């Protein structure tokens, strides 16, 4: 029998395998004793290599002497290296951003213009680093007594939590030092620092008191600061809103623009009711506990808002503040209990009477107050509100100088002359009023009062409505034709609801209403003949009854596109003649003629 020969290929492969195994065994025996890994093992450990390189680069940065820098490129590379490493490895390299203060304090070398440029660059870079890291901050990790922190911090996760805690602490320290620097140097260059304040506020998930104070202080003049404050309330939790409002109401920098932002808080929205996720054995019980906490915060917020607003209402120092507070009472008053609503109405009545008696220039406060009262009256049952019509009647006696449509002025924001305005795009052809216009607000209040007449309590008081209608008729003499037309439309609407008042709009009734105003002058009577009576004559001639005005539900149509002006409501028709001057079809020709 032939002897079986071994396969040479198999022998060779076995020998190769044996060598490989022996070689790996040798490596295994050698590596534990060797501090530096061999070439083969280094390839399998890229992370160690990266860490060593970064540590080396940090060493280079700390040893760099900026006094040797002479070019902008050297400064840029230096700043870029510090910021990149601080953002990438905040657990070890965040402290290095303090080296940027050497650049900010101009400790380097170079010309004055170079030092100023790199100083600004260093400040912007420092703000970028802090803004990048602030959303990562976890304030709850420092509250070790919290159940969720104690339960999560196991042996496995203790190192990670401790690392995040260190990042949080260092980021807050860096933010506070930067805030302190901005506060100290703000007056030197507000154009640079104010936008940076708003940027830091937007990035922070729990804004510091110093930073919020600066943001409030410059919210009067900075749109970016206002937007930052608005985002705090828009995206914050109920606990955050509670904390911010508590601080803002105690601040001396609060202003009417901030009050308007507070008025826009959607306090009942679910988006504010989030908390840290917690795993509990009783999720339903935890949910109820969380809801009670939110209700508590919400009630306290409402109490603070109503208290501050009513206090501002009584003081009446700043008209803008008072007006914004009145509007806020109209919103938040709707979600209060009825007993508090009644107290609020009494407070508003007292304040409005004071404003009317004190100065006729308080008209805008009275208009806002009437609108707020109407909102509250609609939800309160069995409330006597004849006094509201009396206040509005008193307002009408002094409102005539206010019912003007403003002075026509070209918008010179783009600093273009008339020729350029005409030839540029449509958006540059804007026109604005130099005087605030209250005509529409006044007529909206009248519209609300007219709609409120469906309740029988006021209709029974005939004299209150008689006084109001007579004043409205006499007011038509002193305003332009379209405002007068809107007023007469509302008069007609009131009379349709209270037919007993119909004699007031006869020819004799209108003249009597004008004369009973008490201060009718010769010039007003002359105006009645030349300006007002021809307009009324056309109204009487269109009526079936020659002695009574009969107005259509909608005012006469105009040549304008209906999309531009919605004429469904009478108050939208006030000032149509001025609108036709501003936006006619041949707009360009009108702009050329305005000087």
C-alpha cells in the first residue's frame, strides 16, 4: 500500500498559523511590561494619540508669549486654537479661554489698530464659546439632593455625571466673568456689547441676574434685547417664567415694552409644563404632584401680574406703562375668579374717572380702559356697567383734537431723495404718520359698546344713551368726512337697537344735539352749513323718510382693491380719504408732488 504523502500546502499553512500564534503570544507577553505601545498596537489606539497631541498643543498655547506676535494671522491662529479646543474638550480645556483676556487687555504687541481689532475678535470669540456651551449646562446636577440625580448617579455613571458637573461649573464661571467684563466696559462701546448681551441671554437656559439686568436696561433701545426676553418666556418652563417674573417686577429697568412681552405669555399652554424626566414606580402619582406644582406657580404668576398692573394703574406716572398694563389686565383678567374680576372692574372704574378729570390728554388710557372693561363685562354676570357709557361720553367731549389722521411724511429711513424713492423698489415707497393715530382705536371701542347693547340693563337707562348719541352727532362736525360717516353709522346702529332714540337723528334732533353741546361757536355753526349739512343732505335724500337718516350696513364702495382695506366694519372706513391720497393707483405721481 502506497504511503500517504502529506499535502505541502496544508503543512505550509499550519506552519504559518503556528508562527502567527507564537508571534502574537510574544506580543502579549511583551506589551504589559512595555509602557510605550509598539507600532502595531498604536494603530489600534487612535484616541490616545489624539489626546496626547491635544495636550501638547495646549502646552504650546500656554507657553506662547503674545508679546512676540506681530501679525494678525498669529493672533487669529492663537484665538482659533484656544476656542476650538475649549469647545471640543470642555472637560479639560475650557479654562484656557481665560488666556483670551490677555488679548482683550492688549498685553500683546503690534500697532494700536491691530490690538483693537484682535481685542474685538477675542471678545466675539469668547462670547461664541460661552454661547455654544451654555445650552449644555445642567443646573440640576449641582442639586444633589434631587431624587432624579441621586437615583441616576450610580457607580457606572458617576464619572460621566461628575464630568458634566465640572463642565457646568466652569461654563458658569466663564459666563459670569464675561458678564462682569461686559458690564464694566459697556459704556465705552454699547454698539458692540449690547447685541452680545442678547446673544448670551438667548443661549442661556437659566439666565443670571446680572445678565438679565443688563438685558432689561437696554431693552428700551435694543430690539435684540427685547427679542431675547421674549424668547425666555416663549420657550421657558413654568418654573423659569416664575423666576424671571419675580426678578423683573422688582427691577427698576422694567418698561412698557417688557410689559407688552409679559402680556403675550401664553400661560395656559402645555409647552411650559415640562420638567426633568424621572423614572418612578408610581408615574401617575408623580404626574399629579407635578401638576399641583405647576398650578401653584401659575397662581403666583397671576397674582404678581395683577398686583403690579393695578399698582401701576393707581400711580399713573408713565402713560406707556399704564396703557400696556391696562391691556394686560384685559387679557389676564379673563382667567381670574369672578370675585377678583369684580374688584378689578372697580379698580378700573376709579382709575378711568381719575384720568378723565385729571387731563384730557389721557384719552388713550381711557380708550384702552374701556376696551378692557368691555372684555371683563362679557364674562361677569349681573354687573351694572352704565358708568362705562358715562365715561365714554365724557371721553367723546374731549376727543375731537385726537381724531386726526396724522401728518403725511415720507419715510426717509433709507436716506434717499424723492427721485430715488420713486425709482427704487416698492418697499422703499413707504409713508408714515408723524402723529399717533387713535381714530381706529376710538371707533373700535365704540363698536364694542354698540355690540354690548344686547344686554337689557343698559337699554333701560335711556338718558345715558341719549347723552352718548348727542355727543357723537356733535363730534361729527369736527372730524373729516369719512370719520363722520363712521360715527353716524354707529349712531344708526345704536338707534336700531334702541328705537326710542330715533328722534335724535331727525334734522331738528341733529341741530339740537349740536347746540346742546354747550360750547358751540359761530365757526362751528358756519362749518355745519358749509361742510356737514351737504353731507347729511345726501343721507336724508337717500332715505325713505325725508326727516330721518337711513344708512346702509356698509359704507359706499371706493375705487380701491377690497384686499387693501376691509370695509366690513365701520371703523375700517375712518380715514379712507387719507388712504386714497397715500395709496392711489398713480402713487408715483403723488409722491413727486409731496414736498
